[in-house]
């Protein structure tokens, strides 16, 4: 299993192939389209991320000491962002998720190419993923 930083480097490499942001958006859309469909039973208000303009659902489960994320969105660009975050965090321990420095977002130039509402949504998704990790970590210490 690759580390969080190794996965971030892979994503940076994938985006570095393109100079034009239209091509980078196309890559994001492709990533979103490759995200497995979230089971309808997880598309609940409890899994809906507050602060996103688009509808974003995030499901987290603890499996063998690691957090497994699933997600979906009703817009393709946001679904691509969800896909990247899941790729980076899923399969890692709560401690690894909480200790991670997510530098790939700035490295690929994503933040400056998102609208303010999408940027707020990205922050809300990251916050929710870290909250899940904190909850799982707290449960494991009991």
C-alpha cells in the first residue's frame, strides 16, 4: 500500500502532464467518472457534506484498522475532487489521515482554479474526512 505522500505525488505527476486547465478539468472529470457509484443506502442526509454547493455524500467505515471512504456528488468536477480525496485517504489509519499534510491540492493548482463555493466545499470535505478519522481514532483508544 502506497503512503499518503506517494499517492499525492502520483496525482501531481498525472496533472503535470497538462499545461492547460481545460485538460486538467477533463482529467478531474475522468477521475470522477471512474469513482464507483455510491450505494443508495449511503445517500442520506447524515452523509451529506455541509458547506458544499453541490450535493456531496461521504461514507466512512473502519476495516482492519484503516478507514475506507466512499463518496459521490451530483456534479462531475466535484465528483473528481471527491475521487482524489478518497484515493489519498482511503486505506490509511486514522492517525495517518490526521497527520497528513495535503500538499497536492496546491501543487496541482486546484485551489486557485476552483470557484469560491467549490473551494469552500473542498475544505468541508477535508474537514469531514478528518472528523471521521478523529472519531475512529477515539473509538480505538477506548
